[in-house]
């Protein structure tokens, strides 16, 4: 098993709905360590960089509106197979495909506002950690 770091971000809906403590507790109960964390307000420039793969899509302005509607909470999470493990406890990106017991399966109301972001690979995790933590 590999010790890994990944980037996890609680999105504005998680903050507004008071779910930070519950999500953090799930991460820690899984055995992962949060080694750094901070509350941030994002702007369009960093969102264009973060979502470069969809920045040209017609729905991108809605993502910007949502992601700038309130603060987000970014975390560096470490542990054995942290990338895959976090993706499992987060649940499927599309809320209707997320199973009960996952963060999105239990709390997300829509795919557009789905509570949490997590890096999809170790490499992207390092890129995202650098982007949001310097």
C-alpha cells in the first residue's frame, strides 16, 4: 500500500449547510490525516485553472457562480491509498449514482452542487495542492 496525499475541497453547499464537521469526521474515521486546511474564497481565474478541462463548456458560468457563492474549505489529506479511498467515501460525482453511505449519496441534492471535490490521481492531487496551498 502507498502513502499518498490528495486535495479535498468542501464546496459552498457543504459550508452553507453546516456539513463540515460531519465530512471531516468521516475522513478521520476512515483513518486519514488532515495535514493542512484552510477556508478560501475562490475567484474566476483560479476556477478557470482548476476546471480547465471544462472551462469551454456552456455550463461553466454556472460552476463559477456556484463556486464563488460562498467560501470553500480546502484540505490536504494523507494516508494509505488516500486518492482512491477518498474517492470511494465521497461517492460518484453524479449525485443520482452516489450510493447511500457515501458523502454525496447521503448529502448531495444535485450533480452541480455535490458537496465535495477530490483529486482523481496522485499527480493531480499534487498539482491541486500546489494550486491552493502554494
